[in-house]
C-alpha cells in the first residue's frame, strides 16, 4: 500500500508538464530501488523462470514492488488527467505556484544527498541546471499524431520521467505529443496507448541501465547533476507567465503560444499574489512532510 501511494504521487506529478515523477520517487526514498528494479529486468530472468519456477522469477525481478508502483501510477494518471487539465485551464497560476514550491524544496532535499561537494560535483550541478534550463526554454513543436512518432515520444519521455527535475510531460509538450497522449488517456484509445506504452518500455529498459550504473559508480556526481536538473527546471514552473508569440493554430481553432515569465505587476490579469505565496509555502512544506513520513 505504501509503495502504491508513492505511485499515486508519481502519477500525479507525471501528468503535469514541468513536474517529474522521478522527483517524487527521490523524495519518497524509492528512487534507488526503482532504478535497480528496472535495470534488473533482463533476459536472464527468463532463465530463472525456466530453471527455478515462477516464484523465483517474480522474487528476483522484484515484481511485487514494480506492480504496486505501476498500479498506483496508472490509477493516478487515469483519475487525475481530467482534474489536472481543468486546473491548468482554470487555475494555472495557483497550480504552478504549488509545484514551484514543491520543486524548490526538492533542490535542497536532493542536494543534501551529495556526500561531498567539490569542483567536479559543482561542475555537474551547473551542467545539469544549464541543460534543464535550456530544455524547458524550448518552444513546442507542431503536433504529429503518427504512431511511429508516438512510439519515439514514449521512448524519450519515459527517460525524462525517471530523471528528477526533467518532466516527461513537458518533453511531450515540446515534442508536440502531450495533447495527443492526454486525449488518448481520456478516451482510452487502446491503439495509441499501446504504441506509446511500447515506446516507454523500450526507452526505460535501455536508459535505466545507464542511470543505475552512474548512480552506483558515481553517486555524488549523478546526484549533483540531478540537483542541477531540478534547479534548472524551476523557470518552467514560474507562476506568472504571459503569451508573447503565437506558435501555431490547431485545426479546431485552439492556439499555442510561447510563454514568458514576468513579475506579478506585469501579469495580464489578477496575479493572486497572496494566494500564490500561501500555496507556494504549502508546496514547499509538503516535501519536508513527505520526507519525515518516508523516514518514519
């Protein structure tokens, strides 16, 4: 149940462009086990099944953990996709302020996992922040609904989803596939979801081996890099944004704009400054509450 609850939190984060499920996994203390479990799924497991039976296969693959986590993620995505879409459309300033506080607190939380800060770790931190800042500054591409494109997007997005600080949903937004994926989830489009899911499986199995190796062999460098990712992604979560340039218009008349971060006084509309500050504090405090519960 506890693993399933972590999955619910990860799923909720993965739905929102700008927030990473990997961040939630790191905060709740299951990131290392998640990487080890995913990277442990390999052909030798089939040999274990053949020689020792299904129980040994299930135990060696840590599938109890994986099943509970994925169930929580799936339930959360299916249940919250409508709510998150509504919040993004009707209360974006308040939603972004909550996640800004959440991720800012995560910078401190993840950063303190580095055992020894030095020249190399600081350099990795700066590199991570620079890469994340650049990625989250990219304008969205035109939408492409082809199945091959969905497969490739699944491969790329899932890699981002297991990286703290790099949002898989935002990667989908940049690639122009976010709306297609969310619409497929809402309509339960089996064909699109199956193709996207297949891309996710291929991507996560390939990428998790590299990340798990880095985490074990170069722990401080990897965590410093991930901390930089978190810091660099904050610019995407700034609550007050204005439309600056029309990127493209969909066939149904909907418009996608390039957004620019501004101060509350420059915001078009009610900046809701006091509610934003209060919700920011709630989001910031939420991380430390989760950390305390995870330790207990």
